C-alpha cells in the first residue's frame, strides 16, 4: 500500500523506482523502433515486398535499432532520475502536487 503524500495527503502517488524502470524500458523500445525505421526507410529504394531487399540494409537496421535502444534507455533513465529526492528510503512522487519524498521502510 502506498503512503499518502506528506504535503497534501493525497493517495495519488507513484513509486519512482517503478517509474524509472518503465522509463528505461519505454525509452529502449522507442529508441530501437526509431533506429530501425530510420535505417530501413532512409534509403533511395522504396521498401516493398516485391522488390529485391539487400541484406546489408537488415544488418544496418539491427545495428541502428541496438544503438537507438541503448540511447533511448539512457534518455528514459535520465528523465526520471532527476526527480529522485536525496536521502534513503523508497522514493515517491505525488501526482497531485508534484512533491517528491522518501519513506523509510
């Protein structure tokens, strides 16, 4: 059970450890998709099933997806990391007032 906000007593709070995990995963997914999409669709040939498809473009798409995923995961991690309050305990963020606080377990 989540504790109430120490400032406004609201129960609408989120655990920042969970938010960081979700941000990292979502950033990695979006970065991978963006990297693969840009690599596949930036060529001079149109991409359709009937045309001959160069295998080098698949390799480039895989490399772009992996590097984009790493960059996206790092960005997702950094977006949430600055919200963490200093100190020990479980970090929480109130969605009502925006107050970040920690609760010792």
